[in-house]
């Protein structure tokens, strides 16, 4: 039996600017859900706030936080979490997700830093996730993050992620591009990594582009087209886990809408392929 998800199909990250006007005017049928960073929209009123309301009334929405700093050394920003809860309630937003990283100490670092892969960090992060879940009154989803160094490493990345998800009893935002980026930068098999993730905890996934700094160094930028090896990992993920909701991230160098929609269409084609395969198997 296939798993039921809060959202379905293919999604797109909503960014301010020309994209907002174009999407409202064209209302492309391929987009079945959208995602925003809540920090960029909490407290926004006026014309922009009204336009955002038009979107949340038309599309199912999820949120992807930027600044919770779940692995950070300072206390969780409880006021921010409460603001996020109110924001989600005001706009009927379905899920809150965050990066399995930290981004602050006494001030913001303006980057997503890797949490040490240690048993101590597992316990520390899991307790902080539980605190956020208690305030929100629901489980959140943590994203497997890209990273470029592993200071204090005592366990493998996959073991750290799985341990945090289990101890916190939270969900997983599966970032397909981050698997590829890390597999190149840290020299592991992306399909083996993928297969070791807990499919029952996946709520949706991200797919995005990146920048090749060198032959053995990729930077996760969300500023380029998705490349074939990343599409292949998504294809394999649908084969292993069944079809799950998948959202295209594009944060800068944003092309014209038809170019973006071509990538959304690629998500749809892969989903249709594996849905058809599952349906054929169910009917013998």
C-alpha cells in the first residue's frame, strides 16, 4: 500500500520578484505545492502580504526554515518558533522543515555549518528537535544537509542522520542534490547512502542544481539547472521508496518561467513513470 503524504506531486520554491506575478497569471497545473522560508514572510503585510495570501489560498504550502540553528550552541529561539507556528496557522501551512545544521552562536553566521557527527551531538540535537516539536504541536522534518568538512567526526554521516531521526522521532526532508554533492565531496556511493535512509520518515524531497568548483569539489548553490546524475538519484529513490512529493529549489540565477517549468515537468515524468509501474505491479 502506498504511503499518504501531506502534499503530492511536483512543487516549486516560491521566490519574490517576477516569478510571483507570472505564476499567478499562468497558474501552471504541474505545480501541486509550494514552499517558502518562513523568516522571509513572517510579518509581511501590504501589497506583498496580500499577494502571498493569494498564493496560500491557491496552493498547498510547506515551509523550509533558514535560521532555527538546530545544532547551535545557544538556546533555541523560542519566540521564532512561536512566530512560525502562528504564521503556519494563519496561512494553513502543512509542514515545517529545517536544515540539520547550525547557523548561529551569539549572532548569525550567515551560513549552514555542519554539526559534528558524534553521539553527544545526536543526543543534543534530538532534544532540541523535540523542544521545537513540542511548541509546534507536530513533528517537523529535518533535511540531510550538504557539508564540506566533518570536524570531530566519530560516525558516518548516514549513521548520524538516522540516529537523530530515530531519537527525536522526527521526519526527513530528503534532499537529492545534497546526496550527490556530498557523495562527490566525501567520496561515497550515493545510491548506497540513499538506500540506507528511512523511507517511512520521508515527507517530501528537494531537487536542485549546484556549482562545480573543482573536479572533486561541488558547492550546493541552488543556482543552476539540475544535472543528469541528480535526476538519476531521484529516479532510483522513486524505485526504492515509491513516489513521494518533490520540490524544485532555485534560489538565484532564476531563469524564465518556461525553463523552470521544464524541470518541474521532468519531476512529473519520473513520478508518472513510477506510479504507472506501481499500478501495473498491483494489477499483476
